[in-house]
C-alpha cells in the first residue's frame, strides 16, 4: 500500500457547507411547506452576456472546420486574450503589465491554490482572517501550515484578524512572514482597501522581502473611484505582488471557467544559496508542466467581455447584483442589524445580535425568516459573530428575503 500525503489528514473537514446542508435538510423535513430562500450562495445566477454567447458560438464553428480547428493552445493563453487583458484591465488604469506577465488559467481557485508550489516548504504564511478557505487549505496540503490547534488555527500560520473594530483592515504581521494572502474586495467581509491601505501592505512586503498574493476576483464590483482595482496601481507593487483575477464573478464564468494571474518579471524569490530567481519563470515552468491551457472556445468567450457590447452587458449584470446588495444592506439596517460591505463588493457581512454566535443567528434566520445565510465562523475564527449574505440571488427572492427578515425576525 502506498503511503499517503499525511498533510491531507490535517485538513479540517469541509464542515461549513455540509453542516449548512444538514441543518437546512432537518428544518425542511420538519417544515415541508416553508419556502426557503438561499442568500448564502457564492455563485452567480445571471446567464452569460449575449456578446459572450455569440463569440462562443463562433468559436465552436471554428472548431468544426479543418482550416480553423485548434488543438493545443499556448499554455499561458492566446495572445488575443493576453493583449486585451493587458490593455483594458491594466493599461487603461495607467498600469503597465506585459502579455508575458499574464497567465490565463481555469480559475482563481486553482491559481490561488497552486501558486504556493513555487515557494519553499518552510516559508511562513500569513492569511487575513476570515478568508476564502482555499489559501489556507492549499498550504495545509503542502505541509506549510503546521498542525491544527484547538482554537481553529494552524500553528505555523500567522492570522491577521479583520473585525469591525479594525474596520476589517487587518493589522500588519508582528513578525516576519514570507507569503501574505490578501483579498480585496474581500470575500466574505465585503471590505475594500484604499490606495493608502494597499500601499501599507506593499511597503511592508518591500521592507520584509515578502510576497503578496493579492486576490482581486471581485474588482469589477468596485464603485468608489478612489479604491484601486489592481495592486499594481500602487507604486512598488510590481516587485512584491502576484495578482489573481477571474472572469467568474466579473462576467458570470463560474461554470465556464476562465481566469488569469499576473506575475511581474520584476518579482524575485531566492534559492537556497541566496541567488535571485524570477518567480515569473518558475510559474511559467509550473503551468507549462502541469497545465495545458484554457480551451480556445472559452478564451474567445472571455475576449468578448472586452468588446463594447460585452462591457456594457457585463456591467449591467454587475449593476443588477449591486442593486441586490443595496436592497439587502438597507433592508437589514432598517431591521436594526449592523451591516458591513455590499458597497464595493457583492458580499454583505452582518454582525450577529448580542449574545448570538454565527450558528445561532444562522438558525434564527432559518427558523424565523426561512432564509439561508452562511455563518461567518466558517471562514475563520475571526468570522465568529457574523454571517455572510450575498447579492448573487434573483431579485424577487432577494426582496422577499429582506422583507421577511424585516417583518419576522425578533432581535
Ligand atoms: N477568489 C475568491 C476570493 C473567491 O471568493 C472565489 C470564488 O468564490 C474565487 C477566487 C474562485 O474563483 P474561480 O471561479 O475563478 O475559481
């Protein structure tokens, strides 16, 4: 029998979603007539934009003809898409990113999980808390997180708590770290960083020779013109940051799969002898060894997001979700709850009423309003005392859920 990677046994079981499912099932069995509304989902509900669909159809037709058929493509993405990303996502914001610094992939999840492979096993990792669990779990699997502790943390990971008290802007680590995962706009808190806020991290990373792993999967939801969309809008970031982007929440690609990661050529690591090594070339090597590219049809679909019609249509879907966010925010505030996020992000982070933990409030919302939320504790120890709602639902259901919370919930 082959020995297994024992680090996998240190993973906490995916308790959050299975426990939600169990409680919902139990409630539904006891109340078969209750019409549940799920406001906890992290998936989009609007269909792909017409411009995307048209481009996808055309690309499928190309695959049907010998003259235009495509086999394996470039592992890091077709030039037509790389050039559009460089121009629209970066050039238009005054940021210079070259095509060969962009790596098209099949998801922000896989890229943010895989990136740790190019770093040493003894690198010290810091995560903001609460977080998107993938950053942590991928480091647990690689053996970098150490052992699980009773308090829900791992003993080699540095946790940076984001709470209402610090405005969900985490403190800098009080010791040296090598890798630091940041996500803004944030899932789950919906918090954003100003330019000065981003600069604080860039300065820290430059001082400490750390690498920032900056997840900007929700940048398309930023409304405030003073909030940077890319970490590279801040001077000095090219030397210290890798950025993850995704078409999932930007353009409804959660089931279609396309994303990209930027690894600037200025960004260096160091080998055991102290010699500087390009992280761009390591990531290129990793991707070209383990990944064979995003399908041509999907990259053509992603390219259509940058056409005039595509941009208009994608913006309209985002506006739709942000109107949901406004409805949730205002409704819950009117119900007397403390609400955060939802202004530059599709996530609304709600403080539980005094004396109630995340799961207590989850049960109360389910029992009284028949609304399913996500308990904040599932995103990390500092998520205790909050629940997450999302703006990705259908309008009528979102409105009804808010109305029920306003009229049925006893606080
Ligand atoms: N990053 C964050 C912060 C997310 O919340 C998600 C999905 O929920 C992802 C990345 C994954 O995106 P993708 O669909 O591109 O894998």
